C-alpha cells in the first residue's frame, strides 16, 4: 500500500466470493491504487457479497469489473451481477449499474459536431478474418510486446496502454476488413466543393437555429458583386437581368 494512498469515500470492506488473487489481479489493484480508481463489485447496493462473474466447467471466478473514480462513487446508485445466460455469453455474466446524472438543455449556439473517422464493415466472415489476421507474425509480436511491457502504475499509463491496445486492433482490422468513412451530413449537395467544409456547415446551422433574416442591403451588396455574362443559379438567368431588375426596382421606388 502506498504511503500517500487516500482511503475510499465508502469505508465498507469490499466483499467477494472469489478469494483467490493472481498476478493480474494484483496488477489491477496496483493500477486502481495509483490512479485513485474504485471497484464497484461487492461494494454497492445490489451486489453486497461480490457474486461470481465468470462461470466455467472448471470453476467460477470474478474477472469482470466495473471501475469508477472515487468522485463518482457518491453518484453510483446500484451495481448488479445478472444470472449467467448461455445465450448472451460463453461464460460471462452481464453487469449493470446506475449513475445519478443531471443535465441542462444544450445551447444551440455552442453546438459542435464531433465526427468519428468511420467504422469497419462487419459481416459473417469478419470474425474468422480478424482471428486469422491476429495470428500473423507481426501482429502476434505486437501483442506479445504489449503484454510483456513493464507495468508502470501511473495516471499516464492508462492512456498509453489504451492507445497501444487500440492501435494493435486497428492495425489488424485494417488488413482484413473494409473501412467506411463517416459522411458529413448536410454536405451531400456540395460533396465535390472543397470550400464547403465543416466550418461552413456549422455556420449555416447557426444561422438557421437563430432564424436569421437577410436584409435588403445585404442582398443589394451581393448583387453588385456579380460578374457579367454569368448566371448565379441553375435557372440560367444572366446577372445582367438581375442588374436590370435591381435598377427598375430602385427607380420605381
């Protein structure tokens, strides 16, 4: 136990049916201690005794966890380990938990769209393809290097370990699966226009949400900038006709 370790907000001792702790379990405990993370199993209402989460023919064990930060424990309502169902998993039980959350209406003016790069297309043969790719020598070496890496219990290790694991899986998936990029909604009509980027989409949404009305001065200024012998729209009306209409309108007024 570290000297600067802060005790849990919930002081009750965590219970568990599984009394055996292996090397991976010790690493998980060290990681939780170093990062101030707390295990909900056997600690919250709904799982006071720490039920088994993995059922196998050789025996049962607790290998599935829900881990939260110490600050989040006060907002955790319950934790429950469901009965084992062979139709849902080969050996694992479903874990459910509830969190208390509050929210406020989203401000449309600050709406920022976050686009994911895309997703891999999954089919009936994708499972076997991905398994075969993971068995390739270069992928296996990356996995072995990741598993043999020296454990460093620090806050930065969590982010580093997660990124390395993602890169290994993503590298394998890119070799055997089809990747589909995310399409930007609202740009379908201008998909070949480089100028119609995400920033312009956001500005257009902002104007629509504010019910912005274009003034007559803005229209006149835009018409004055039109070039001769050109048509601004698909109707084919030349800009000279627009000028003439503008002149007649101002003259009659």
